[in-house]
DNA sequence: CCGGGCATAAGGTGTTATCTTTTATTCAGC
DNA sequence: GCTGAATAAAAGATAACACCTTATGCCCGG
């Protein structure tokens, strides 16, 4: 309309903007939006606006009612596992909370994923996991934090994907976020320790040996450390609701 | 178009149909669809068809490319945690597989969710959990399977929602599906046993007493039984990929 | 005979206008 | 004051078009 355009970038930065506003609470649950208002706000046509709202609806951030408009949903209805929602929650005021929740999820899932990988991974993945554990030791001993992080993410992500459970596999991005947040935002001070290195190797060895219980046990040791840190940070206050 | 029709129900049975076809493999990854073909297939306008595809795109079942059309995605890209995708997978040829995966997820998550509820649940929820456990005993001893199932679902769902972790809370529907599948489809023969009843009560008592480790331990016992059954059913074959 | 560049057209993306349908609100009547 | 019908706001749906990207295939030169 105003923009005669030129470059045909997709008009889904709108989804990004609105999604973030809802997740950040700029738009509160119960707030009403209308297509007319939105299309003039963003300077796009009705069709584009509809497309955007359809996506937000699919994420359950809003729902549409005739004669009312688009109503912002309460957070408990949101598709908490959608990548975009996770990303938005991680970059707003709720960052700490989301980070804690994702970490807790990771703690719950990784041991079973390791067991699954040990039982079901294809042999190529087993080899790769062993190789990643070896690289982890090298980088850890060299003190290369960035390199360590990258390989650590690859290690955990591969384990999830090789677990043979698509629900676990889908969490690879979550683990990447949590590990990288831990290193970068210093939300959890991170020092690769001898014990952690040894446990990574033990997990890899167990996976290579198709030793499900062993892989699970060693992964449990790894996440238990994370968990201890988590419970320190937590206030453990009762929830208001 | 053809259907002037009275009721203007939303034209999203189309999403349902296409989603199911993709999940069931009727439409294989890499298959190309065009808006034109689809709009004449379903007898709707281009706009409606676009809305539908936008939703499927948001579920990552397809992606759109110019000059190509809409391409069906490989299953590893699907939003595995979206309710619709879960539902579709549970009602098609992949049912067994999905059921197993959801059960494994549940086994991973519920112990930590119980611990979370013990530490963070509001007092009203604690009382309700104790009450549900008592009802469970009564119904179990009476042999009322349907009633037992309903309360069992309520028990586990409440625990997840009261865990204080929205990622766990979102899985309430998953647990409902798994429990109800176990009872109905006989995918896992189900007999409420004394031990299970006692463990449910123990979990409830621990939650009421804000005993995180206790709630976790008892829930672990409950899911370990499920897990044993799971591993019997599993072929444990290596994955092809 | 083969490879690179250019033309073509297919098909998604975006715009505008118009009609239909639902339904919250309002206002009148009992 | 409550019920019910009229009103209108806003989403749902359709249609026709302009635009831009890009897969594909043709053509020409080496």
C-alpha cells in the first residue's frame, strides 16, 4: 500500500512482532484486536493480515471470534513447544522462567533419550557420538569454551535425534538453547570439569555398546548436576494460581 | 462455491483432511501440491485454501516455494507436539509408534512433574490431588474401569498442570491419550492393582506434604511399571536411518 | 556433443473490492 | 426489569488482478 515495495520479502515479520508482543505481555490475554486495526497498523492488506492471524491462531496465541475480533489467549493455551514461542519467551521478560522450565524438561528427557539411543541408534550415529565425546575432552582440556559449547550441543542433539523417539528428537533445539544460554548469559556458571568430561565419554561408550541402562545412568549423573544448580536458583515459592 | 450452504462452518475440515493425509503418508514427503489443484479439489476459494496451507505450514507439514507449489515435509520437521499432529498420528497407520513414543515421553516427564507439584503447587491443587487419589482407590476396588480411567486422567493431568512448568503442563492431553489408549485399545492390558493404588496415594501424600523427592520416587515406581511393559512390546531393532 | 546463459511461464505473494454470516449490543415493548 | 427483535460490527468467503521469483527448457557457442 504505502510501500510500493520492490523486494518481496515475506510479510511475516508481522507474525514475529505480534507473537513477541503477546508473549511479552504487551498484549494481555483478553485484549481484542481487529483485522482492520492491524492492517492499518502494519500497512498491509487484509489477506496478509489474515494469513498472519491464522498462524498466530495455529500457535494458539489468539483465537478469532466473529463480531469480536481476535482475542489474545491466556498463556496456558499457547503451543509451548513451538520453536517460535520458545524463542519469543526466551527473549522477553519471561526469559528466566522459560529457561528454568526448558532446563527442567531437558533434565527429565535426556536420560531416557540416551537409553533410547543406546538401544536403537543406527551404528553411524553411535560412532559419531563417541567421536563427539572425544572432541569434547580435547576442547575441554584446551579450555576452548566456544568450541566446547558447539560440540556439546552437537553431542546432546545427536543423542536426542538418535533416540528413535520423534518427541525427544524435536527437543534438540531446546537443548541447544539451554546449553548456549548456560554458557553465554552466565545464567549458570559453566566450567567443563573432569567429571563432566568423563561422564560424556561414559554415555558415549554405553551408547556404542548398546548398553541402555548404562547410558541412562551416566546421563542421569550429568543432568543431576544441572538439576542441583537449578534448584539452588529456584525460589520454590508456591504458585499464586 | 458449489455449496451456497446455510451453515458457514469454518472451512478448516480441509486442514484436518490434508493434515491427516500427510501424517498417514497418503501424501509423501516431497509431493507437490498447488493452490489451484487444492482449491478445485475442495471447492473453495483461493483465500480459504491459502489460510489452510498457512496453518499446515505453521505445523511444518508443508513448506511453500514459489514456482513449485506446496511441498510436503519430511516427518522429522513436523511440529510433533501440536495437538492436531499428535491426534493425526494416533489415528493413522503410525498409531502404535506414536503411542509408544508418547508413553516414553510420559515416563520421562511425570516423575519430575510430580516433584515440581510437591514443591510448587498451590494448596488447593494439593488437596484436590489427595482427593483424586482417594477416589482412585474407591473406584479401583469397585472395579469401575471407566470411572477409574477418568479419575486417573484427572489425577495425572492435574499433577502436570500443578507442576509449575508450562512445558510439563502442556502434556496433559498427551497423558490423557496414553492412559485412555491403554485402557481402551488394550494396547497395554490394564488392571488397577493394589500396588498402583498405593503408589498413587503415596504420590498424593508426598505432594500434600511438599515432599518433592518422595513424590518423584513414588511416581517413578508408577511409571517404571509402564516402562517395563513398554520395553516388552518394543522390538528394540536398530533404526534404518 | 556438451555446457552456460537467457527467455518463458508456472505458481506463490500481495492488493482490492464486495458479499455473506454470525452475534454482541441496543433499544423498544410488554 | 426482563424479553425479544432490530442494528451493525467484524470475521468469513469469493473473485479478479498485478507482481515477483525461479524451475525449466531452449538456443547458441565452444
